[in-house]
C-alpha cells in the first residue's frame, strides 16, 4: 500500500548530503588546467573592477580555478568524461553566491553593463551540461534563495524561492501543511525547485500529478537587464500567449527564476499497487495505452523491457509493468479496476506488492543504468528519455535499441516507459559501453547520434524531462525544424547580448 511513510522513503539514501548540491567526487585532484575542446566558446574575462563590484553586491565571490571547477561540476556524463581525462569541462570564471532576489537583480545589472555572461547554478543535478559556463564570466549560485514565502491554504498554492532543495521543500509542506507537490524526480534530494522548472522536470508519479509545467501557478523571473518580471498567476487565462511557459524549460537562457508559486495536493492516505508481465515490450505498451485511454491515471505506470526487468526485479523473462496509485479510495480503486481489466487480457499477473517494494528501494538511486554490468576504466553509461505517439513507440523502441547496440563498443541498450499520457508516452533508454579509455567520448557521441537520428526520423520529442543543455544542442535545429528560428528570435528579444547561459538549447555560444 502506498502511504505517506512509503513515499518519504529514500530521503537518506544515496551518496549525497540532504539539501546540498552535487559533491566534488569525479576525480581525486584537479589537473591540466584548461577547458575541454568542444565544450566551450570564447571565454569572456571578468575584470578586477567587476569582481570588486560583485563582492559588494553578493554574499560571496570565489575566483580560484579549483573553486570554479568544483562548484560547476554536474552529473552529465560528458562532464565526467572530460574531468576524468584530466581536462575539466569548466572554463575560467568567477563563482558568485547570492541569497536574495535583490542580489540577483544587482548581479545582472552589473553583468549587463559589463557585457559579461551569467550562468545560473543551483543543485547541479542536471545530466545534459545545462549549467556549464561555456564562455566563463559569472556562475551565479542561487541555492541561498531557499525560503518558503507563504501558503494560501484555500487555493492550495505555496510560494517558495527557487533555490530550495526538493527534499527539504517536500518535507516542509508535508509537515507544516499536510500537503504534497507530488513531484518525485530521481534527483529529488540534489535538485532545487528552480531547477525543476528551468529544465521541465518530471516526477515518478507524474501520471497522477502532472509534470512540473502543470504544477506552476506563477513565476518571478529576473531578466538579462536586472528587471524583475512576474508571469502567470492565474488558474487559467485568455490574455494572449502564455508568457509563463516561455521560462519553464528555458534552462536559464531567457531569465533567472527566483520565486515560484506552485499548486499543491492533499497528502494521500490510501494507495494500491499491482504488476503484470507481458511477452513483449510492444504488448506492454499497448496495455499502457489502453489504461490511459480508458480514463485511468495511475500515479506510476512503469513498463520495463526484458533486460531492465531482470536487473530491477529479477524477472528477465517478463516485460514487467508496475501500476501504482494513491489518493481518495474511490478514485484509486476505479483506476486499479480499469488497469486490471486491461492487463488481465494481455499479460500475466505478478506479485505487485513485492515489485512495488523493490521499486521503492531503488527509485532515488543514481547510476541505475550501470547496474548488472562490469565497470572497467572504459565503461560509460547514460540515459536518454524522449516522447512519442503511441502509434510510433513500438518501432522507436526497437530501432533506438538496435541503433545503440550497433555502435562498436556498446554493451547493451535497453528501455522502460516512465511517464504516460492519453496520446503518447516517455521511453527512457539506457546506453552502456565499454571501450578503450581514450575512445570513451567518441563512443558516447556516436551512441547519442545513432539514437537521435531515429527520434528525428519519427518526429519524436528529443527530451521529455532532462532538457537540452549541451548534450542535445547538436540535434535541436533539426529536431525543432521550422520552429527553431522562433526560439532564436525569442532569445534575441529577451537577451540581445546573449548573456544568459549562452550556448544552451542549441542557441549560439
């Protein structure tokens, strides 16, 4: 049974400090000062005068090279490959910590006057290089913006600053208000509220609660010139284009998210879980489609292929589907009735409680795509999540796995369905390779090239919730097609000097 206590499991799991950014753990020492070729553009120096002005405006300014490398490190495999090869991905720059909205505005005014780029940073849990400073300049750490501003109990809307870490935020709203966001990304304890919004994150119960863009009621954003703008703040509106959606998913390229107003839900006190096995991944996908199109929205609807079913649940001969839900008993029971009616016609019933417990035990652990494989010095693992129509997903699954496996040095490609909708779903692929150490970067890019060629051919979304950063930048122009020039025009209008996180979303460095 899903309960508040069950959901809270995992707070203290993993090698991280609760409510803290990504730790400095890739290499034992920083060496070979310089930046990784291909990860950076022309570096913009920060003058001594600007550093002194920043010290007056901010809480702390770090200028040492070692400090800059440590504090810009993220979870992207590209960053890890660069640093463990002796060439840290970070370029030269200064690291600035702030703790108020006014300080963010002051830093942006100084940067705008000096035409120095600013890259916003917080938990650094991103896996696409979204917060790596390509042109140096200022890296602005907003983790100090970590206050819960207020709660509207009648409307179930909470206001929070963008630097608050997810585990702390959820704990506070549960204990103080008896509410939940329902947002449970795998990076839950090393990511921030602002980071969720900036990269269009998704939680593990998104079929019940929605993705982060469904949860945002309003935002306060600092623009490139230091102006503070408030967007959204309506349940629904017909006031022209939705300006709030410009900033959700913009990865710090259009503005700096400093405060968010978010929709909450009452804590559930009832839940159920079931599981079924299917002969093929395609049959499992069909079951998921029928469940969603039959009107059911279970919190978790996760389908694993044979390889991942073996790794996760010890069932290598089944394509395992976990269906779990929480909420009002009448709603949950109805969801489970629809789900069981669909699955019973297509698959074999499994021990749902046991599978659910195994899932709870591992769902916040990082590096799961590497489990079950020998890890030598040339081992590389990563994940790729995308979205497509139900019509196309069986072929996409087969073709992406085949494309990954065809790259020399690949150990195995696999996938699970992680998030589902009436019209389509997210497939979450795992890529694993074992090559000579000096060939790791080449294998990594070749695997990503092969997989994305399939996605572009099918007209699929290149990302569902990890975002673009540097990793997907080479595919954005082709992936968005005729819409890409629109994105470029929006960037030019809001940030004419290209100061905010240059080079991300496939935009110019």
